[in-house]
C-alpha cells in the first residue's frame, strides 16, 4: 500500500481518496481538475486553479484552447500512430512539454522531482524557473551532454491573485 503523506495546511490524503482516483477511468483532461478539487485542501486547489487580475488571462487561455479543432481522418489506417516531433532539432515523443509550475510540493511530496522523472519517462521536455535549481541543472546538463536550455520570461511581477487573498494564502 502507498504511504500516506501530508500536504501543507492539511491532514494526510485519505487512502480511500487515492483508491477512488486509481479506480476511476479518466476520459478527458477536465477530469484531472475535478480529482484535484476533491483531493487537495481548498487553499492549495485554489492556488493551482486560479489566476491573477480577475483571471482574465486564464479565461483567454481557456477560450483559445477551446477554438483548437482536430480534423478527423476518415478511412485512414490508425493502427500505427506516431506522435513524435522535434523541438529545436531534438526528438520528443509527443507535442506536449511541461512548463514551469510553481510549488508542486504542495500537491505531492516529491514535487518537481516527480514531474521531471515523469517527463523523462514520457520522453518529453520539462522546464524550470528557480534560479538556483536552474544553475545546478545547467551544470549537470552540460556534463551530461545536453544541447538546449529553455528560458521563460513571463513573470516580471506577480499578479493580484484574488483566490489567494480570500484564502489568506502567503
């Protein structure tokens, strides 16, 4: 059995909540949000699920993704699907990468480490934003022969996050 672990500001995650999640068949991406809402303390769920400044950018991002349509391929052989692609000349298993996401240890005790391992197992890319972590990882990457580094410049100042204000999250 999996050990119970503590999340900040909460009691341990209940084993029955983990069992329910494992037994569910997730059929779409939105269901991950429903599972997170059930499993995480409200303050932590709100931190992950909300945005800043009236959540305008969050709403616009959702609207933009909702306009992406897939063109169905009719009468095409789909017995051998290949989703591999390249990013800056490097092969990855699928056109999905993991962007910097803050404070992952609030949801899981291994946090970014577990996410990095999952990205590696899926043969895709994960990027980081913590400067000390990045410095250490760049040195390791250089020694290991890596050829590319991803830089993000999206947060010159933190936004006014209303859910965090209401939850008195600091």
